[in-house]
C-alpha cells in the first residue's frame, strides 16, 4: 500500500517537472520555422509573420516572394480605388496609369506597415494608395497647385454669391467678396481657366461599334492645303492672265505662284532685275484697270 502511494507521488512530481520545463532548442526552432506550405495558400495574418521573419533575417529572396503575394492579395483594392478616382477625372486619364501609381503606394504601405500597432492593413494602405495616385496626377498637371486652389476658391465664392443674390454676381461683387481688385480678379480668372488634354483617338460618339469616327477624323488641320482653294486660285490666275503675253504671264506666275524673286526671274529670262520689275508694274496696272472696270463677277 505504501509502495503504491510512493509511485503515485513520483509520477505527479515527474509530470509537474515536465510541465514547468523550459522549451528546448528544437522546440524553438520549430516555432521559428513558420508556414511550411505554399505562400499562395497562407492566410493573410500569417503572411505578415512570414514577411517579418524574412525582413529580420535579411533574406532578400524570401522577402520579395512574400511581398509579391501580399501585393497580389491587395491588387483588387488598388483597382477599386483607381476606378473610383477615374470617375472624377477627364477621359484622357487611363485606368492603367492610375493602377500603376497605386501599386507603388501599395509597395510603400507594405514596406512601412507594422502589425503590432493594431491597425488593419486595409485601412492603412487605402490612404497610401490614394495618396500615391493623387501625387502622380499632380506631377502630370502643368497648372500649379496654388492656381488650382485659387480657382476652387473663386468657384465656391461664385456659387455662394449666386445662391445669396438669386443671380450671378457682377465682377465688382465677386472681387469685393474675394478682397481683390478688378485687375487681380481678371488675372486669377485667366489663370484658372480650365485646361484639359483630350486624346485624338477618342470616339466622336459613345458607340461600341467601329463605325464611330475618331476625333482626329473630324479635326480641322489648319496647316493643310485645301484642294478646292488651289483649284480656285489656279482658275483665277488663268482668267486674269489670259490677256497677257507669254513673258508677262511667266513673270506673274513665277513671282506669285512659285515664289521666285525678281532677280531669279530675270536670270531665267536673261533680263535685268529692273526690267522685270518694270514689266511686273505695267502688268499689275493693266490688271487693276480691268478689275476696276468689271461690274459683275469674274466669270461673267
């Protein structure tokens, strides 16, 4: 009986000693081993543990792998923020450009996030992603930010006075409300005039089929040559010079149509420059008399 009690007491003592024993080196190694499966299947909470271990161990390859997985997990969030911002921007802004800028913000958020602060990463990175996109847009804006702020102030004051007076305020009333002189207000309004970029590849009409024209197809090229204008000038030149001699017609055509100088025309006709000028003056006087005496159109 006494032997049984002694064995029971020894067993309890051994169990207590085992429970209070410190972890061995092998158990510590197992706790630091972390996730053993593919990173793509790792829960997001444990991914941050893997990221911290890779950063502490200065393992660049492991750090990059974990970061890439974290970026893939939060890519839909970047796209969502970019699409929301795109709705308030001109059509010249591309969604892919906003997403690219947002990904840089996501990378900065991953690099600077500390899980021990008790803040959700989604809350933390949303601000960084949105800020990165806005910084990219400001860097592409050729209008200074101060000018944009002044333009916004003028617009808000204009809306407030319109609601107050029940009509659009005069220039003097708007200047007085903004505490500006008439000249200063005119300058600020000129600077604040909206300037936007538009893609010439945009469709002229919002249609999905290929029949819709692009803006470049209907935009006038003021530097291009109008064929109709060339034909009209040619017909007019033929009509006006029909009564001239061959030499006179050659001088007029070379001077006005081709653009040669009097000296160059004289070299082609073996005449002096002064003689070419004299012939030109006589021809112009005769043509002027013909046009002054014409009562109808040139084709009548």
